[in-house]
C-alpha cells in the first residue's frame, strides 16, 4: 500500500509539472487579457497573494488575480456581521468589495489562473482539497485529515457544489477524496471541473 501510494504521488507530481508546462504558454494570452482588464478597471496590483494552509498545515502564499478593491482586508471586520456562512468561512452573497471585473473573474474561475505557478513549484496540485484562508488552529480534530495531502486547484467540492456548501460539508468531501484518491479519481474530477465552471454552479 505504501509503495502504491508513493508511485501515485510521484506520478501525480509528474502530471502536475507536465500540465503546467503545457498550459503556461497556452494560457498566457488569456492571463494577459485578465491582467489588463484588472489594471484598467481598478487601481492597485494585478495579483493578490494570501497565506493559505498547505499540506500538514504548512502555510504558503497562494496567488490569484485580484478581484477586490485594494482596501478589502481593512473593511472585512466591518462586514463580518453579514457573513452568509457558519464556521470559519467568510463569504458574502453580494460582497461590496468585489470589483465588476472581479465578479466576472470569480464566476468563470479565471481569477485562479496564476495558481498554475503554485502548482509548478509544488505548493499545490491539480486535484486536492482547496487550501483555506484561515489557520488550522480553527480546525476541529476530524478536519485535520484534509491536511494529509497537498491542496489542489480543484476537487470534489468544485464539481459537486463549489460555493454552495459550508466548511464542514466541504471537509466531508475532502476526507472522501483523501481516503479514495487515485489517478482515475483525479482525472475524473478534472474532466468534470470544466463543465462545472462553464455552468457556473455555485459560483459567487
């Protein structure tokens, strides 16, 4: 079992690198278009970097295209009472901090394009639990199992619900993935991710 798991991890990493090397030149024009639109529509940097919880709870800086106004983090506390989710998540159905172009980028998941770099350097993988923006100190013991694997660009949550579930339900999906992960499951999730994004299921 350990040998099979090691073979899976090595193969998964090789697939990550291969896909990123192929995707970067293909996605570069689209990424440049997104960056230009962000710069033209809202003052501030094009990219947004945020510490996320990685494998084993180790923090890393995840990169996204900026979808909010630059002072978004400063006004977060004032909006906390309007939080639409229980638990550690912070999401608003109509978040006033999101720019018009940012809303489009989020609905289409184009804001995630820079994470190809996170995958290439090994902080993330193509398929796995999404890394959380809050620290693992708020995790309950049963949440910890999701930290046994490298966080991913997409996962069971993205194809089953995206933004429509609370943290506990997402962790249940993550644990199901951790326990049953395989190359077949990874490719199946990747194949179902694009239709889910195009249909914008659960997108906010």
